[in-house]
C-alpha cells in the first residue's frame, strides 16, 4: 500500500492491466484500482469501437462514468429504453443496478468505475 498523503500520476494507456469488461469491440483497462494502492476509488478506461458493447455489470456500490469522446448509450439489463450519451455526459449508476454501455457509430471513450472499488473486477488480475 502507498503511504497516506502520497500523490501519484498514473498512465492510462497500454501499461494498465486489461479488465474483462468488454463483450465485443473494444478494451477496458484498470487505471486507478487496488493494484496501484487505491483503497476507496476505481477508475477504468473503456474504449469501445463503433457498435462495441460492455458486458453487463452490477456492483454492491454506486458507479460513475464520464464520456470523454464519442457517443454511446447506457441501459439497464431490465426492459427499458437505452439512454443516449454524448461527449461530456456523466452517468451515475445506483448500487446493485445492472448496466451495459454500447458505443455509437464513431465509438466512445468512457472513464469511470464503482466506488469503492469492486474486488470482483480484479480477481482475474490476481490469478495471473
């Protein structure tokens, strides 16, 4: 663990471990997570190609996401309309709510994750 009060600048690129969050057309990487010493926060970089889609997710805690570029939609796994997202959109997902992101025609870059971090997301990394 990092010493309390420390400040770190983290790379959000290819050096970050891949997470199995994308179902098709893209990649997700852990940027801020327990593996870098974060105890109460997670931040994932989700890059979706045109039409790319995440796997359904649900966490015991809330999650927040920001659409950095492109367009996408977010929907729950229950019946209901998908909600459109554009560059600059913020998404808040309540605890124990299932959700899926799907990119639009130009793809999307989305940053965010559950808070506090969901240990289930990192089990595959610990097994490597």
